[in-house]
C-alpha cells in the first residue's frame, strides 16, 4: 500500500481497522478487543487486547502512539499489523515471571517494590490496592518483572495479586523496603549534571550544548533525587537514611519539590522561599508535567514534614 495515498482515519476508524487487520493475520483463535490501560492519576490510554484460550496472560498494546505514526504517514495499517504480530509472537515464546503467581509465588518476593503516587488523584481506585498514606501521598506496591508489551515492566499489586502472593500490606511493605533501594538505588545529583548525563545517554554532541558541556561551569542550588533508572524515582525519599544523608551533604534544612513521580528536586532552605517555590511547583504541574506523572502540588520541608511522627508510623507497618 502507498502510505501517502492511504485514507486518513480518525482514532475510532483506525482502531476498528487495526482490530480487523490483526484478527485476520493472527487467526480466529486470538480474540482481539478494545480495552483501556489505566495509568497513574486515573489517566487512561486506549489499547487493544490479544487473548488466546491457552495463555493466562493477555498482552495489552497501546494504540495512541501507533495512531500518531499512522497519521504522520510513518506506517500504514499493514505495517502496524505486522509489528503487532511480531510483538505477539515474541511474547508467546517467553514465559513471564508472573506465571509464578500460579505456581510458586515466593519466587516473586524479591521483585516486590513500592511506588509513590498522589493520594487524592488516585483515591477512587486505591481501595483496590494495598497501600499506605503518607502526607498527601500514597505508597502502593508493584511487581517488577519482564512482562511483554508493558512499557514499564511493572505490575501493580491489587488485593487479588496480594492474596495470590499470600501477603498483607505490612508484609508487602517489608519486602518493598528491602528490595526497592537494592533494585533501583537512589541517585542524588546537581540538576545540570543530570541533564548532562541525559545528553550523553542519548548521544547528543556536547558541543551543541555549551551551557552543560562543563558541569562545573553551571552553578545552581537545585539538586535532583531520583533512582537509578529515573522511573518512579520520587519514592527514593522513603529509602532508609536518604533524607538524613542529603541534610548532611547540604549542611542545612531543605525543600523537597515533588516535580513528578519520577524525581524530586532538592533546594536548600532559605527564608521567604516557601510561597514562591510552592507556586512554582503548581505552575509546572499545570503547564509542563504530563497528567499521569504529577505527584503533588504541595511543597515539603525537611526535616519538618518528614519527622519521626510521619516516617516512624509508616515504617512501623512493615512486618515479616
């Protein structure tokens, strides 16, 4: 098919055409249906789900990105269908670690981690997940596994999965407190050093970014706390000893700006900074941060907002 001459469909038409095309290619044994993938802050994305009667796990494939490629003329329906078929066949050859839920759930205990999300923005669904509230945030739990067709490789632990694991909320917390810092160690860097790391990782020529070419030449009081892969790294504020170590490094109290679920920004405390920085966090959330990545509109001060009356009771819930 000539991509440039293909009829331009809207999202509904594209999804319908894609389902028809995938169904024809994979055959009648594979049921192809529309679905929604729920992300953080109750943001949802359209998906198609591929179900086979002999497979316990059904891959969900997001279609919004595929639709963008289609609209831009990068791929036509046939090319997208072939890509989905390849992904489906690849996942068919793999035995997901989630199969242990049905056979030996103890094998997954060292994969239990925690995430930090906004409490109010997720309040309608938190009842379905074991969780703990801390400040205006909620700690939820995930299994970090090699799951085909999931962009993060993490699966949220709802009450059904917790039951299959044979663990209550306190036991999940105990495993997560041990596993999360080990699997995803904290990273604390100057914001310009972090940007330089990103440029290098993406192989941008440093000569094109003279401001960051020499990390020592650009001075900012802002530091970034995240984890080793920068994904849901804001939960590093709950790693044992991390906040205390930051205070020792800075030699002062400090603000914690929840810039997203992926990281927080650390700014040394200064008089009259609270209102300005809180307004900045709210403005950035409204204009820059993707809706599913917003952590909080609030501002925290260490140690006032993270003293023993907050962290202590939370950690006391952890039990074997």
